[in-house]
């Protein structure tokens, strides 16, 4: 599956970059004062030279191709997964948990989890299509929040209680589009198998900075998907010092704000309970990290 929101570099652009890299490599070789004839022959015959050039080029591309937009909205962070979460449970285990919480929800195409895990993902997560939970996205989010409250024996607080509706909460266009494609590909199954990470990749970044630095095959997860992941992995959020979770795949509107849909949902843990709220998307905080998912690339 190819991402449609970020077009691939054209062949012309790739040739231009390769030409610059080739010219820079030739200049470096010519400028290296200690290179003699015997040394040049040793370098030419050593396959490690090409490997190092490739690695250096990839690092430069990864660094220089990232947008500078909102680059000041990053905070140094040492927060992580304190409560015991290390990687996702098996898809079978997750499906079993979900079937107990949402009776009637079907199964998943579990063999998809046998694929290689995409770069930057922590593993495979089971996420039911929201349409199997409720008729609208906002109603599905509310059902998931109710399920978290029940799973936590009432130790849950929704700061946006009564405000979650179709006029104020929506999926980002990018996230909605990718989930639609994933649903089409796994159309005979209620539960999608999705490669994702639980926030640490983007810790300390504002939500809008995160949206700028997504890799080509990456997209944000919203309150619904993050809530499902918390239901299947309660150990992810059980302590004040756990990394809290921004839901960069959703947009929330505060009618009193100057900018529309400038907030994003978030999950946090404070005073013994999980809490759900929203934050301004331009605020960088060391204690938060955006959850995201990845489309496997062929």
C-alpha cells in the first residue's frame, strides 16, 4: 500500500541529489591530503567503503529532508514506559481482550502480524474498525472511554465529558484516509492489524511538530485507536511518570479559540486514575509523546 498524502520524490529529484552526493564524494577524495596511491587502491578494493558512504548518505537524507516548520516546538524528554509496557501483546491476546470488552466484534487477519515490523513501530496492534463499535466516530470514542472507565473500576476522568461530538472531534484527513485503505485491504475482518508505536518516538514534540516530521508511511493515531491500545495494554499507563499520550490523529475544536481545531486529545495518568483531555497542538511538553502508526512498505 502506498501513502497518497506525501508524493514520492521524482526520478529527476533523485538524480539531482545523487549527482550532488557524487560530486561531494569526489571533492572529499581529492581534498584528502594523506591519500597515496597504495592507500587509494586499498580503499577501492574494500567493500566497506561503499557501505560507509551509503550509511552517511542515508543519515544526511534523514536529517536534512525533515521540515524545519515548528522545529522550536520540541522539548528534551527522558520520559518513557515506566509501568512495564515493552511491546504489544500478540494479536491473538489482544483480540481475546477486545472480544470480552466488545462482544460481537469479529476477528482479525492475524497472519498479517507475521510480516516484518515496519521501521519505528513497536509491533502489531489490534484495532477494531470504529464503525463496528458505533455509527459515528465521536460515539465510538465515547464508548471506548466508557470501557476504559469500567476496566479501571471507575478510576477515570473525562475532562471533555459532554463535549465529544461530530462538530468538535474529528479524525485528521490523513488518518481517516489511511484507516479507510487499511479497512478496504482487511475488509472481511472487524479488527484491523496495525503497526504502531505508543508515543516514545515523538516524546517532547508538539502535536503539530509531530505532524510535520511524520515519515512517508506514518500517520497519527486518534483518541479511538489510542484508547483501544490502552484497553489491550493497561500496563502502558499506570503511573504519574509514564510518558503521557498525545493523539495526533485527531483534531478537537474549542469554539472560543481563535484557530479552529487547534487542539488534540490526550491521555494522562494523575492521582491514581487515567484522565482524558485535550491540549493545544503547538505546546511541546517533555511528559507527552504522540502515538502513531505505519503502513508497511513493499
